[in-house]
C-alpha cells in the first residue's frame, strides 16, 4: 500500500491489541505530529519517538521520518522496522510488534507480533525430502543434493534386492521339459555297436554323465563358462552386458552360463531373446545352481543342446559328425562339437547356404577351424589339456558327409521295421507303437552287421551283372530279390535283404512277398512221410489211420511225366469236369522207363514233381501241412491243402520263415521261432528280453534224414551251383509255374539262408500287385532256383561263414522201410534236352532243361483257376496248377493279402516273425 496510508508504529510490542490493553488512555493516532509542533508524547515510548527519552525535543517531519527514527531506535520497547528486525526483535506495524513484511522474530514482551513479514515465526520445519531445495535460489533450488541422490540410489537398490529376494523365494524350478527329454530309439547291431537312431520325435539319445568324454566337458567349459565349477549358476556381468546390448537394439548376444543354457534348453524350452525370458531364466538358474549338482547340469546341457545336422545331444551329434559313439570321441572331435554349439548354421563346416547365403561351406569351414583351434588353446591355458596332448591335434578332424547320417536307406530301414514290428508284437503290450513314437528305447537286435553287408553285396553283384532294365525293358524291369539268414541254434535272424533301398522300395522282400516257394516245399512232404508214414492202400486197413508205414529214403515212386495221381482209396484224382489229373514234370521229363520207378532221394535230387505229389497224397495233405507248421511256417501263409499241388509249393511264406523252417532240419528237429530283438531297454531298465522256447518239431532221425536227402540235391542234383568250399550243404531249388518266382533255400549246421527272386510291380500306384513271368529275364531262357538265387546264396554264404569252423551234419540213423517196386540202377530221363547254359559265375543247374525262351512251361497251359480247363497235366517243378474233383483248384497266390500272403509271413504288424 502507498506510504501515506501506512499506520504509524505502535507504542508497545504485541501489536495494536496489546497497545490498547497496555495504554488505554493513549491513542496511537494514524498521522504524524503537525509540522511545527515542539512537544512530544509524554509516554515512555512515544508513538513516533525513537524510544529514547532524550529525543523528546525532536520533531518529526512525517511518517517516513518517524519510521526511519523507529528503525534507529534502541531495543527497549522498540519494534523492528520494515526492513529488518534488530537483535531478534520483530518489526511489526505496532511499536512493539514483530512480523513486519520483512522483519521477523518475536516483538515486544508479550510475544510475536502480528506482522506479515517472513520472520517472527521461529525456525522453519525440515522436510523429509528437501526438494526443491529451500535454502537455494534460482537454478540451484532444482539441482538435487548428493545426499538426496545417494539416498535414492540406495533406496532403489534396497527395493530391487527386496523384490529379487521375494522373487527368488517364490520361484519354483520347473521340471525338465518333456520336449527336452524326447529322444530317438536307438537300434544296435548284434555286437552292441549302434546301427541307427530313429523313430522318435527328436534325434536325441540321452546318455549318462559318466559316458560323456571328459574332453567334451572341458571343451565347453573353456569355450563358454570358465567359472562353471565354482559359480552359482549365473554371471551377473555377462547378463548385464547382454541386457544392455539388447536394450540398445544391438545384436542379441550371449553372456549366459552353462547353467543358464541348460535351464533355457531343458527347463524353460524357450529360445526367445527377450528381457522377460532372461529374468525368468536368471532366477531359475540361481536356484538350479544352488540345488542341482554340477554333474547333472553339465550332462543335461550336453544332452539337450542342438549341434546341427538334426542332432540333439552329444550322442546324436557324435554320430552325425563322426559316426561314432560319444564315448569314443577324442579332444579334437570334442573341440569341434563345442565349436558348433556356438551356432551350427555358421560353424558346421558342411555349410548351410539354404539357411543363409553367407553360411557357405568355405566360410563355415574357416570360422569353424579358427574357433576349433582357439578352444584347444584355451584348454591348454585353463589346464585341461597339456601342451603335448595339444600337439597331437594339428589337423582339423575328418567329418562324414551330413547327408549320409543315420538314415534309413539301403537295408537299414528294413532292419528297423523288422525289429520294431517284433517288439510291438512280442512284448505282451508292454511296448506299443505309441511308446516307440515317444522314443527313448534302446533296441538290441540280432542283426550281424557283416552278414547284412555281405548279403546286400551278393545280391547287387548279380543285379549289376545280369539285370539290365535299359537293355531289356520288357524282361528286366521290376526284378526283385529277397533274402534272410537264421541261426539254427536259437532262431536269431542274422541278416536280411529287403530290397534295393528302403527309402525307394517300401515292401520288405525278406518279410512279406506273396511269392510262391515252389519245390522248396518238398522237404516238408518228405518230413511228413518220415514222421507220419503213408496210409495203406490195400485191404481192410485202407480206412485205418493207425495203419501207417514210415518210409525210407530208398522208397520208390513213379517218376513218369503226366502221372495219374491217386487218392487214398486208389482212385484217380479228377478235376471239376471229371477229367483225370495228370501231373507233369519239369521239361515233360519221365525217369527210368519203362518202370519209371525212382527213389525219394533221387526224386528230391532231380526235383521230380510226380513222385512227391503222389507221396503227399499217400501221407495225407493234412499231415504235410502239419509238418510245415511244425518246422516253423505260419498256418495263414499256407495255401489250401485240399489239392495235390499243395505238395509242390503253392504256398507263399516269407524268406525269413523259409530260412527258419529249414533251420529246424539243421538243428536235428529243434524248432526256434525266428526273432530279431534280443533285448529292449528304457531309462536304464530292461523292459523286454527275448526268451528262446525251443520245441521238438521232429525226432532227430526224421530231421537228419531230411538233411541227408537235401545234401544230395547240392552234391549232384539241381543245387550244385550252391556248393561251398570244404563245407557240407543241404538245400533245395524251387521254380514255380509260369516262371514267376524262383528260390534257393539251403543251410549248413551254423546258418540257414533263403533267397527268392521274382518280378513284381508293387509300386504304390499299382493296386494289382501282379507277378510277372521271368522268361528271358537276365538274358536267361528261364529262371530256375539253381540260377540267380543259388548263385547269390553261394556267394553270400562263402563270405558269411568265412572264419567260422567247419562243422558236419550228424550221420542220420536208419529210418522206416522201403516201399514200392525195385528201382532201376539209376534215374535216366526219357526225354532230355541240352542242359541250359549256366549263368556266370556259377555252375550249370543239374536236371531237365527249361522249355524254350518265351514258351510257357507245359504245365502252364491249364490255368489253376480255370474250372473248364480240359488239359490233363499238373504243374512242372513246383507249379501251381492243380487237378480237381468237381471243385475248383485254388488260384495262384499273387496277392500277399490273400491266402498264403504277407499277413501270415510275419509282416510288420502281424505274426511273430522278427
């Protein structure tokens, strides 16, 4: 307010009210004394005086002058002026006041005045946070003090630690993720070496810490986490560095410890590079680092990490890069695997240009070589590797082609399918297909790696030399082979040939084909004759089943071509139209005219159909079928036993089953089910183990006499091309009607092997699965069992038995009695032709020659399904043409889903074939 309106100072402290109370008779007035006045108030403290009694004579020129005088007045009863309070006294508007506009402090004896100044209220109240700063002016008021900054920082850290402590206390370590435990199934050869890892969700095989090479553990420690043995699971500096880099928008980088990588791979299953995941990983890693042993962490990391080439875990990686077990890795190889852990896309020497054009083979090799060398040097610095050991590894390790890894090509896919089917069908429901899909099983097979390779080589040798699809497209296309070897001792399947390549040809030719076995079925007829004998044909005993005669190999039967086949009652077998059934021999050959008598040994040696068809009728086809089943063939792989040609091999068991059945003869009548899996383990526990259950199928004299007869076939009969150097061999050739399949099945005391050959277009697009003729195939007029199948058998068995001791068959005990008429001195075919030229590299097949090229075998002229067939004649050399008695003969079994098809051959999901 303007100066002339301000009130004069009050005569006493305490403001206007105090003045009124103290000096009730005095009026302070509002104006200065009149000009010219010579007197002053007589009070102790005049209204406008200085407070000094000595100033009573002084006059004042107005309010301003009075104010200045008041300011100069002493402490006694004087209030401070407007500007400043003196000696702590307030300067209010009243004489004794305090609290003027600028002055402050208590005024007057009665307490603080009423003034409006800053002073007069005592010390200012301190704030908890002095911001803005009260005792600073201008910009300085807004600059925080060091005390404030330090306090806030300490408070922030304290809060952060509290939050971290709570989070650590609350966090739970998740279980190992199921995906991190997903594995392949590992299949092993009979010698314990790994064959392949496949069939599960992930190409991984988890191995124990003890099986991980120390060199691998030290390599990753030197390369990735030098403090692994001592840290608590995290590296704060590394995490901070990674987070800062991500916050800046830079390239994501590591900084994680081995523990953190293990947590990320196995317990979080989260590979994202986010702050949220990093923090989650951090807390879990701290707890894992404090609660989980270092050995478990290291094994978990190396078993879950991705190494490239589709390999998860150290074991899968060892096979992917070096085709070895992890336990066999050396420090150099371990350093390479530690190198690719940094990122296989850029460190796998094979390159990944399909992923990134910069990841070429040359660039990757350069990067990998530098890091590989650096890791080895770091191991030396860290004391994990001596200088002398380091000096051994100056050359980059040799790697296998990534495209050759663990694949199911060649025979491997057939072996895996066979073993997988055996486990599913023989584990009593303990191991299902779904279980195998989840992986983690170790399947120990019976397959001999050397024998499998040798069998494949032998087949491909013949295929390459003889089968020319480009040269003979109408004759050499769709040619297929199958094969299997079974150990007579226990039934173990030691080798198979399933086809050219399991990734191209999907049907396993060793396990299911539908190809008829032809004359290789005749030994079961002979076994039934030795075991059950023939029924009487004359006298009242004809209907008496107990009146049977066990035959001797010297028993005689007719070897005449177009022989009338007699039924049990001596009447001739007739077809549907009542026409007599006339059984043909291969090449229309008749033996030993004019009597045509030939003993069973010679008839087997020359594969004489007429003799064995009649023998089968005399024994009873039901007995023949039973003998085949006793030997090991599956009942549902056998054709109808209601027709004479059943004895000639109209059935279509698999190569595995034929090898197994012949092995029953090799083991003197002891039958073992063929099997392909010895043991299955899961998580270290045995969950399946094969138990051989040997059965007595035939008495030793029965089986040994069959073997003795079959030795004649190889020594001087149709199977001479299968002779082995210095070893006894028993076997039988087989060729079917229409030349649609050919077989050789033979054995030594140690090994039984069956080889089949046929033409079949079984591509997925071909629904008919029609067997094709083989006249002219491979440049041969006709394919016999003695040609390509026997050649393959011989070549393979020579290699498979190399190094094995030579064993002879038991000398057979005398059996049965000779039935029939006295035979001639030796069998001489009444109709002979020039013997066929033997295909290289084996000897010529002994026996009647085939019919001219392109000309159907005479037995084919009357098709077995033709009810109106008027031709009198049976199949030649194990054909399929049947006679009939008013009933149709069974059709040629070409569809493996029909009678005698693959369903009974121990297929992938059927039967008990290994």
